[in-house]
């Protein structure tokens, strides 16, 4: 049994800490937000995650001890897990010195933990389980050694173990997924492997922390690029009057070499920033050959979907005589991923902002998780702009709507995809009513009288042409 201190009790740190408590370790959880610590000590989960309530109620006050000050308990701790978030570069900053990331906050936390005056136990193990720019652990090692006169591998030990979890499956995946481990020494690896082996999942050793950092960024840069491939296919298919869903289904059918994903918005805390974190270190190669990496352009392609959707909506409204300043727009889905209560860095939120900039002023948003956690509140800038929100999908939500945007594929949205149910929901919508579907799940809406339908990869079977065309699916 180990005594652990988790620093950071957010969407990833809290599930991880409870998994370690579930497997017999004593876990102190520290967060700088005293309100969150108080909430956890009352057994109240701050967001939804399968089994989170169960494990919190089982272990709080026993194997899981939330604290708002780590100093009194540090001498009892043998391992610190760092689960703090990092800043997110964008397509511009990743090509400049800003893309190397701001490590000052994490360095100060780690240096504080390892300050001899803080009373840490000799040989304290610090495991980084957050996304970091390449070379970050090396930088922090040098900073701590210089500041405190300590030696890594003797006075303290560093390891990088990238978390590879997705929200909605975090607890199950922490117990099952492989753990990639990068350390500076065999001794440190053996300690980390024993600790991680106690919670489940294969332990995979890589050469050093830098390699493990590279693995983490590779995971998300690859997935972002894979989705970008499908999204560009969808744009081209709709431009040519073809159906991207038909194409993807055909090329995947009984052909094991293909696993082309369906098109759709690609956002969120990791997939949005990790390709750009990786790109910063690719700059020298890009300068030599004159082009950026494939993951950079993939991320740019995914980010472009917000602009593409806003442009398509504006073009179609003009064709149908819908005036933006007078139109009621209903946006379905605010989270970055289906069926999670997390609106951070969501393309849906960015699209609402872009529609406001385009002159649409009557916007309603639906998300089943609205208000269920601090991660799922309507952003203040949208509320100030007059955007309203609801957590129930019902006919009243669509009253007099002229534009409907399917921005995500929550179960509640997909479940409404039958024409009969869509007929009920859209009965009080205005006619004409234009539906832009970012996930191709409400295609049956095009069967309704006066409803004109377009998806990300299908525009009704007619080529759009360079000017955008006028073809629409509807009756």
C-alpha cells in the first residue's frame, strides 16, 4: 500500500485518485479550490462520470481524503501524482515561442513539494499524469535540482505516465488501459510499475520521460488527424453532390484495412491542443521543408469546421429568405463530446459565438447536461449576448425556429432521429425551416414538409459549386 497525494482534482485527477483508493491505497486529494474540496468531503461528485458517485461515497473520509492544504500531510506521502492542466496553444502560437507552453505554474508546485523545508519524505516519487509540452520533465528536473541542490534519482524521482482516458469512461479505462512509463532510472521505473500494476492495465516502459511525453501527444495528434481526413472527405463530397456517409460505409464494408471514421466536429480539451503542442517542436523540420506537419494541417482542418458551418448556415438562410437578425436558431448540443457534461473548448460553443458575430441574435441552446456540473454551464459571454439554454428536448424548444443546428450526437438527439419524432419536435417550427446537421443523424428531417436539410457531408444530392449552390434536401 502506498500513500499518495493527487494534485488536481479535475475531470481526470479525481477519477484517477478514486481508482487508486479503490485498489487499497491511501489517497490524499489536493485542489486549490476550497469549495471543491468541501464538496468532495461531503460525498458530492462535482461532475458526472460512471461509478464516480459510487467510489466517492465508498472511500471519502477513509481511503480518499480531500484536503485544501498539502503541507501538513506531505511527510506521510511517498508518491505525488500531478494532474494539473496546461495552457492550450492555437494554430498561430504553436509556430512561435508561445507554443512551448507555460510551465511556470507546474514548476512552482513541484518545486514547493520538493523544497527541503516542506518536509517531503526522502526519495519522494513525483509522477506527471498531465499533458505537457515535449521536454517539460527535463526542464522541471533541472529547475528543482538547481533551486534546491537536490539530485533526481537520489533525493527525488520523476516519472511521466500520460493519462489516456476519455471522459465518460475514465474509471473503467484507468483500470484497464496500458500505462506508458518514462523514467530516468531502473529504480524509479520499478517503483512506478509496482504502483500502476496494482490498479490494472499493462505497464509499457519507454526510454525516458521525453519519449513518454511524445507518446501522449502522438495519441491525440493521431486521432485528431484521422478525424480531419474524414471531415475533408465530407467537405469534398458535399461540394460534388455526393454523400459522405455512403462513401465511408462503402469503403469500410468488409475491408479490414479501412477504418474511416464518420465526419463531425472534433474539439475538447486534449484533441484541440495536443497537435499544436507537438507542432511547436516540429518547427525546425517545417522550416527546412517548407510545410508544416500533417497533424498541424489536420487540426487546422478540424478547426475550420466551425467557420464552414457558419458560412453554410448564412448561405442557406439567404437562399431561403431567412433574415439572420429576425431568425430563431436552435443549437443542439454544447459539450465537446457526446454524452459528457463538459463544455470546455467545445466547437459547439465556438459555433454559437460565430453565429452571433454573423448577425444571428435569437439563439437557443439545448444540452441534456446543462447545469449538471461546473463544466456544463452556459458560458457567461453567451448569456450576456441573450443566448438562452434548456436541458430538455421538447416541441416548445423549437417554437418558431427557422434554423436548427445539430452540433452533437448525444443519445437524446440521436433517439429523436425518426421522422415521426422529428415531426413532433419541429411541428411548431417556422416554415421554411433549415436544418444543418454536423453529424448526419437527423437526415429524416428532410422528409418533413417545409424543412430543408443539409449535413456536413451531404447537401441533398446536388453539387454545391464554388459559390455554394442552392441545392437543399426538403419538401
